[in-house]
C-alpha cells in the first residue's frame, strides 16, 4: 500500500472514531508524510487512548510545522494543547511554559479563535488560585469567542465552565440552564470527542454537587453510552465508573456500586489521578458505612486522605455511628467554620444536623436546618429540599414535637421515593414511625416501622435496620414504662440533672419534665430519690 493510500485509510478511521484502528493506521504511515493537520489528528487519537507521551510528541511536531509555515495562530493552538496535557499530568512548570509560548504567539495574531482557548486555560489558573470573578470572566470570554467564530467545541466549553462557576456561586437554576445549553451541542454530536468527555463529566459533577440526581442520572447514562461507542477510549472511563457507582449507591444497589467504584479506583490510580482516587475511596467509605462495615469504611476514608481528599462529612458520620460523639462533633464544628458557599454547605449541613442533635446542641442544629431550608428554596433541587425536610423533622422530633415533625418527614419520604432513593426513603419512614409511636398511634407506627425495616434489611443497611427493629420490639419494661421513660429514669438514677438529661437525650427541658411526671405517676413515687431507688431495685440503673 502506497503512502497516499495509507494516509487516506488513517484519516478515514480517524473520522469514523475507531481510535485503536486509527492509531495503528497513523503508525503505519512514514512520519515525514504527515503534515501539521495529520500530526494534530495523531495527537488527538493518542490522547483519547491515554497515550500521553505519543500525544505530546505529535503536538510538538505539529507545533514546529505550524511555526515553520508561519502560522502563529495554529502554532498557538498546538501549544495550548501541550499546556493542557502537561498540566493534567501534574507537570505544571512545563505546562506553564507552553501556555506562555502560546500567549506570546497570539500577541500579534489579531482576533483569532485560539484566543478563546487561551481564555479557557487562563480560567483554570484563576480557579487554582480561588479567583472566582476572574475565572468567570474568562469562561464568559471563552463562550463569546466560540460564538463569534462558530466554534462548537469552544462554545460548549465556555458554557459548561460558566455553568459550573455559576453553580458554585449559589445561582443554581441559572447554572443548570447553562449546562443544559452546553449539553445540547454535545448530545447532538456537534462537539468533538476530545472535549465531549470533559463537558459530560463537568455537567455530572456539578449536578451531584447540588444533589440534582435526576440530571446526574440522565447524563451518567449518556456518558456511559458515549464511552461505549468510543473504541479504546481511556481518559473518561474512570469518571464514568465513579459516576455509575454514585448513582448505583443512591438507587440502593450497594454491591454493584462498590464494584464500579473499585474499577474507577484502579483506573484513577494507574493514571496518577490523586484527587479522583481519593473521591472514589470516599464514596466506597460512604457505602461501607451504611452497610455497618465500620472498619472497612474507616480504612477507605483513611486511604482517601492519603490521596489528599478529605472524606467529610462521611467520616464524621462514621465516628457518630461508632459512638465517638465528641470526635464527630469537633469535626463538624470545624467544617461549619471553614466551609463557605451554598453548594458545599448544602452537602455538609444534613450531616451537621445529625451530629449536633446527637450531642444535644439543638439550637445550633436549628440554625443549620434553617440555613439548609433557605438553600433548598434557592436551589430548587428536589433532593436538597428532601434533606431540609428530613432535618426539620428530626429537630422537631428531638424537641418532643412529634406532631410538628410528621408533615416534614412525610414530605421527605415522598420526595426520596419519587427520586428513587430507597435508603433515604426508608430512613425517613423509620423516623415517621417514631413520631406516630410518640403520639400514641401504635398501629400506624408499627406499619411504618415494618415497611422501613423491610427496605433497610433488603438493602443491607444493618445499623439502621437494627435501630428500627429495636423500636418494633422494645424490651419488656417494669411499671408500664416506655423505652424513652426508661432512658430518662436511668439517667436520673445516675445523678444527672434535668438539664443534663435533656442534653444527653437531645430533648427540650419541657419534654424531660413531662417524662418525669409520667414516670412518677406510673411508679407511684413523688421524689427523685424514690424514683432512683425503683430503678436500682428493678435493674434499670
């Protein structure tokens, strides 16, 4: 086969998107027969196959060819790609050098589309320095240049970047609208494969940050399908696996989620993706924690930390489940103090409410729940709204207002059910059963608790299932005492004051006084000393 035929075959396989065959075809052509455009095609093919060194070598050849041809704009684009590839590999100094070279080439190039790609690269520099207004300005410039030159790749990149930065500022509906506009171009095939994967993942990660599970699921399915249609694709397969694992965990398919997250971790580690490896491990830790595999969860969280990823608030919830309330509380207080912005706080606040209630800081828990409710109203995302309803219900239940907790917990259970999140729906249902029991509606409470227990047992949520089981089959207590009254009596017998009992059981002072009045009546005693004596005589202390 002659050189002309070999070139034609290589270009055809490249256009067809068969990356493995294309790379082999390019390798069969004599290097000297490849022009600058072909070298760029070789680079893109190598990039999609994860062959970083081959990609860099081809880009350098393309850069030199463009310089020799006196085309500074095209040379700048090759330099910008080299900057991106080196930077993603952690070679920041080399990447910075190529970025500076591109900027120099564009200084006298006039108004060319490559200026948009330079703005996109500069945006990432601003993001690294937490210079958010400057980063947003660069994203807007990227979009504007893309629109002006009719460059679909650049326009979609700019829109997706604007969407992510807008989300981070708390303007969630506006950010999601920008994402949808960018994804329209990707879904219609207007965006080239070398950028489509980035935009997919940016969209999915943004949706997960604001708990828009519907969008995250839709685009995760789309990304998986897209990856499956790209033979030999490497760069986004790890993200695809971790996104699938996250969705599986939400849907209650925990064994499958752990398998997907394990695959993602293997791919991330082999690619030296430190932060992403930490994310995959933290997600594994969350699933293992819910299963009650506390030692394995702790190991996953610890390993996530070695990759520079802080596995919070999952780690604080693990400590809480292990009975290490003081440690969990200290972590949550620190996280509340240092976490800024509505998006990261929306992910923190539900866990903070749980921990604060567990240590008796009801007032601070109320503040967190109120903030979460305001964020949910601004975001307009169903899952954040469900989280806020759960938080409000837990607080009212802790304060002894079971009737006030009911509508919030019903709303939360309905929302989680509609979102297809069985674990969260069952947890809300279990709390709903507690409310009904406190209100004296034993039959309805039993129905709700049995429903929650069935779901939690089926999921393998061992700790939560055991908690519900205890509510369904409380131990026989003397004197007609309820489980809560027995808890109050035990603490009274240990010498605690009403205030201390309220703090330990996360109850209001008024609720503790009501419980004590009921205890005195049932035991036919009139003093704390007599009640304590009864507790010791009946093995309650």
